[in-house]
């Protein structure tokens, strides 16, 4: 706990997902860093995370608060590295503060707001003298997420479009955006390999009519490219599908710096192009523009990753 009038609360976060609300809600009262590279799933960073810890070792050594998701990835690939670093250098024992639900999602407005409230509670518990300040900043942060939610116009054009969805994006694509999920796909380790891309490819060729109106294949950026074969199979069947790649992490792409940016970015990928163009022709004074359809290339694991394909 930080005493009244003491230095800014120093916080170490495992990922940018926790870093973003902590740094915004904390404002000038808090300094925050994150460990894992946001462009790559932490479980793929065994050689990266130790180097990132070394680069920030002075901050980590003297940190007041260590925050984590505490899910399987954090437990295996991020938290132990930090804990071992502190112990090996005789810097002390790390006491992690973690999410009540390590499996919670945050790439929807409601999920992001729930996470932000929990993070604010951590800051208040660690620095109760600044509770009012943190609560004010939390209100601003929640309002920004509200502003990133679907507009009236977007609610008319985004829901109901057919999509094949990666399992980690199901809450966002179906639960929030209202896309009609024709099929689900997942990595090999998910439910014994029942939903691998190859299984979906087989289904595409066996039941082509089921997929004839699919407009999007939703990928998950931090999982790498799983769905190229799905795209090829659909195009072979005459379906002009778009493979789009949602992100879950702030700082994973230029201009995607916060959870509200993640929300805006992902919904922009499935906003019909004609609706976006039509909206841009309306004077700004009379209509809130829909987000532009984005086409961005990102580097993931040394490979070029096309985020929107036509």
C-alpha cells in the first residue's frame, strides 16, 4: 500500500490488456509497464519475455503492484518469469493481484468495462488515498468504451451477416456484433480437435449450400493464421469471402492503443463497405461517421499478416 504523499504507484502488468485500464485510470498517480509483446500470444514468447524483463528490470525490482490475468497462459509463460527474476536477484517475493475470473473476455464493451472496474478496485486497494481520483478516471474510461460500442447505424448493418468464427472471438463476433455464425473453428488442442480448420474445410465441401452466404472468416490475431485454408475452400466454391483478423490486445497495431480502440478496430472490419462509404457522404454535423474499413498489414512471428482481404 502506498502512503499518502508518496511516489506514484508503480505497477507491473503481464499484458497490455491490464496495462491499458491501469495506466488510464491511474493517470498521474500511477506508472505502469507491461511484459508480454501484444502482437504475439504470450505462450509463443518463451525467448522474448525474459529479455523484456531485463530491459525493464529496474522498474520491476521496485514495483509496488503486480497484476495478472492468472489464466493458463499467464501462469505458465509470464508470471513465473517475473517471480523467478525477482527471487534470483534477491529483490523480494512477488504477490500477484489477479482477476477473479481468469477466463473473462474483454474484447466487447461489457467485458472491457467489467475488467476496468476490477482494475480500478486494485488501484484503490493499493492506494486508497487517491480513491476519488481513480473513481473519476474510471468513469471517463467507461464512457470512452460506451462511445466505442455499436452506433444506431452500425446496429442496422453489422448484425445478421454470415461468418465462420475462431473460437476465441466468438463472444465478440456473435455475442456483441450479432454476426450469424455458420461454423466455429479452433486450434487442435481445443476440445480434442473437434473444430480444427480441416474439419470445417471438409464440411465446406460436403455442405456447400450451408456456406454460400458467408461474408467473413474471423481470425484471432494473437493465434496466428489458422484460416487460410478455409478462405481457399470457400473461394473454390465461388464464395467471395473476406478473411479478417480481430485483435484482443492494445498496442498490437498502430493506432490501436486501448481497449476501446480494440473494440472500434474489430467492428470496423465487419462494417459493410457500402455502408461506410454512404455514411462518409453525410455532413459531419448531422451524422456520426462509421469507422473506415481498415486494411493493415502486421508482422506476426516474422510473417506478413493481411488483416483485411478482398
